[in-house]
């Protein structure tokens, strides 16, 4: 009889049709077993949450950005099968991780904004300094230009002064003086001779107007300049003229060049001074007393 019951309990092709209740009971057990997380799944979820927490913890470093940390948290939330549900404490932890990630993003954004503001302020300060430097440079340039213009005006005024005097010639030596006698002249010498190489520049002693520029017999090529006080100076034996009659010359302006024209034994400037255009006087005292020159 025990063997009959044991045989009856054995599953055979003949007893494949079971009672409806017995089938539903077995299905319920299978569904229950499928919906209940296994210990390995719980361990996997815990590991995923730990990885997400680590990503959040390092969100301020170069290892993970806030976006990467947030993705890790979302990954942890989706690591279970779609049919599983997270517990309340697990959901709270995930929400806390996401909140920390958002806070970290806000801090990072604020820090970036602060740095950009500081860079903008620095750029403004540098631009202001550059503008100040350029303004100062322009001011100095303007002051230099004004000073130069004033100096040139003063120089021009001095040059055009009727009382300014300059030596007529340079690189000379005196070979004959006023009143000197001798066979070289028809009468006593009427001026002072300044010997110099042919072509040496000859300038007007003072401001005046050219009243003569032509050949003058024994004087050779001659230029006469009348000054503002009426005194006339003569420049003789020149090799060439550099001025014309009616031209205004200033002290130092070239009137000609040393030569040997007329009655001469060597290249020199024969210089005469004639007050009021009359008789000649000794040029040396006149140069010293009237012009302040010391030949």
C-alpha cells in the first residue's frame, strides 16, 4: 500500500493534467521568487551606489565632473531590473547625491563667474593705464613741439635782429690793416685784409639791404650792404656773388666767396666800413665796439 502511494506521487506523462489550484500555487511561488531581489543584486546595487558616492565626493577634482557624478547616481538608480523597486532610504540617498551634485555645479559656476569678473577688471585697469600713458606721451610731445616752436621763433627773431653781428669770414689771417701805406695801393689802405683760400665763404656782418653787386675796377667783384643805421660795408675781390641788388640779408648770410679779382696779390677779403656811405673808417674798432666782435 505504501508503494502504491509512492507511485501515485511520481510525476508521469499520464498525470500531466494537474489540478488547477496546484498550478496557480506553483506560479505564485515563481513570481514571488522573481520579484524578490537576491543577495547578489543587493550587493551590486550597493556597489553602484558606492561608486556614485565616490564620483560625487570627487566632483571638485579633475577625476570626475559634477555631470559625471550625476550620471553615476542615475546609473545606480537604474542598475536593477525594470521590475524592481528601490527602498525609501535608497531613494533618499540618491536624491541627496543629486542635490550635492547640483550644489557643486553652482559653486563651480560661481567660481568661474568670479574669475571672469576679476579678469575683466584687470583688463579694464590695464586699458586705463595704457590710455593714461598714451595721454601723457601726447602731452609731452605737445610740450616739446611748443618748446621747439618757441625756440625756433626766438632764433628767427634773433637772426633778424638789426643789431646782431657775425664775423664775415673764418679760417683767415690778417695781411693788411687800415691806413697802411705801400706800393701796392695808390693811397693808404682803406680797409682790413683777411687772407683765406679761394672759395672761402663770405657773410654779411649785420642785417642790411644789398645796394651794389657788380665789378668795381681795382676792387674786383664787390658787394655793398647798407645797414639800418646807414652804415655801408664793402666786400671786395670776391670770386663770385651770392646776392642781388635789393635783397635783404641777415648777419651771417652768404654774400660771396674769397677770390683774387681786381688789384690783388693773393686771395683775400678786403673789408671796408663807411658810416652813412661816406669815407671809410678803421674796421677793427668798429667790429669790436659796434658788433662786439674781436677779429
